[in-house]
């Protein structure tokens, strides 16, 4: 195999700070100590017997299993129970959703008027431009919490 399978862009300090602000640290701390059916053998070791560093990795494994549950990735039965296999399923799901959004996003464009003037609405859904679908594709959509 020659070269990497993918290219990762370096994270800037500003991006890292923004990511840290978005992470629910309280939930992660709780998940680090909650038992999980795919990791029962880890719970006892990570919370009571392993040295510093190893226990932390094992706690993160517990949290990862619970997070995969939250996004609906099946528990699995054999080799598909592992964190790597379940994470692969999550990656496939995310990539599929990105592909679908990109395809749909092409249908949503700002209306144009006579002589090339630009209107204020989406040609596909009729919402005010930028419509929600276009913002989802761009990654800038924020759900309105006024319900």
C-alpha cells in the first residue's frame, strides 16, 4: 500500500478550543464508569486495577461503546462487537449522509430574477435563502430551540 488512505487537515488551536467547548464532558465522565455489555471484562479492570494511562484508555473504550449506542450502531454478536468494527459502521453512516446531503444540496439554490438579479428564496423548497437544507449541506445549520 502506498501513501495514506486519507489526508487529515491539522487542527488549529481555535478549532480545538471550539471542539472542546462543544463536548459534553459531564456525559463522557459518566460513561467512563458505566458498564457496557460489549465491554463487561473492561469495567472491573479500568476502574480498579490498571495503572494510570491504561485505565484511561479502557475508560475511553467504555465511553466509545456507549456513544456508538447513542447514534444507533448495533451492538453486534461476534467480531462486529468491537469498537473498531462499530466505529466503521458509524463512519459508513456519516459518509452516506454527507453524500446524500451533497446530492440534495445541489437542488437547493438561490432564485435568480430577470437580467440575473438574485431573489430571496430557494428555488427548490421556497424557504428564505439560505434555506435549512443548504445550511445543513454547508454544516452551518443550527436547530431552532424555540419549541
